[in-house]
C-alpha cells in the first residue's frame, strides 16, 4: 500500500462522510509523490553532474530549444519556464556569471533586454541531453510505451482542464 492509499484509508476512518470522494486526493497525492521522486532521484543528479540546478537547466534548455539565434527576453523565458520574474533574474545572474548566457539590449525595444545563450552554454546543454534523455527513460521504464503515452495524454487533459477552470 502506497502513501496515498494509506492516507485514503485513514481519512475513510476519521471522516467517513467523505469516504467515497477521496479518489482525487489519492490521485493528487500520487502525482506529487511521483514529481518529488523523479525530481530528487533522477533529474536533480543529472543537473548536478554539469553544475546546475533544475531552474538553471530549464533556462538553458529553453534557450537551446528556441533555436537560433538562441535568444529570448526574460519575460519570454519566465513565461515558458513557469518561474517568477524575480526567480528568473537570480537565475540569469548566476548563469551570466558562469559564462553560459549574456544579456544584451533588445534590438527593437530600448527598455528591454535579450538573453542570449553563449556557445559554452549551448555546448553544455547539447552535450548532456543524450544522457539526460536516457535518465528520463530509466525513470519511466516501469511503464510500457503505450502506458507512457496514455499517462501523458491523461495528464495533458488534466492540466488543460485545471487551466481552463483557473482562467474561465
């Protein structure tokens, strides 16, 4: 019995009037636990191997994925990576100090900046991605490829539904 199922049984005992309505609690508990385990045991060590933390990797990977010229505004970066603008500034400071990104004036807006991936930053991410993808495969290899696709599709549907409720 996993933690979420144990919690369900405890709530059924302690608050019987919700006993038949606990499936969402179990689902959310399992999602949270899976995210923690995946982040802590699989992904964080991969980032640490190249001297980065999760958010720093996310910034660099987002710039690489954006394609040439590997340049985005801080606003585009924080919207894409789902971090706060304050958190983005701190990450960019650290990445710039490490020589992985450069800030420059935005070509079309004198008040804005662009964040550009340096060749060192691009090489760092591109060289670690094959091993990173293998780490992700190991993390989910307890599911068949069909199950991975089904879970991914269901999670996408859940995320879309929750986002619609938040914005609707």
